C-alpha cells in the first residue's frame, strides 16, 4: 500500500475524492472507505483520478458499485485508467470527464 493516498474536499457543489497511487485488492480499502462516506453524505461524487498510477478489476468493481449508489463522475483519469475503462466498457457506464470542474458541472 505504499504510495496510496486518498483525500476529500468540497468543491463545485460536490464531494471530490482524490485518489493517488496504485489500486488493487491489497490497496483499495482507503479509497473504498472514502467513496462510501462520500456516497452516504452527497448525491454527487467526483473521483479525481489524475493520480491513479495503476488500476485493476478491483477498482473497476468499486467504481461500478459506487455508481449504483450515487451519481459518480470520474475526472481526469490517467492514460492507464482510461485504457482499462475503455477496454472493459466501463467508460460507457460511468460519466468520465477531463477535469474535476467538468465532472462536477455535468
């Protein structure tokens, strides 16, 4: 779990969860907890994914589950994450935008 960080803030009228690092089965807990809290407290949640360096099916599952519970938007996904979203078709299910501001506005 070295290098994994999660932060949250209020911005653009939504809860923004900022994820940094590599997310897999062994490192997903902090992000899952943050998204769960944000989901319970806000109707719209934006995941700032600009710092995600690796993502596997564990993260994809978390994103889908969060999307089912609230209006989740993914902002600024890294090239690796964008590729995973596209290859799996999850980008067709989630709202993905280039910036946090765009994700919060849509």
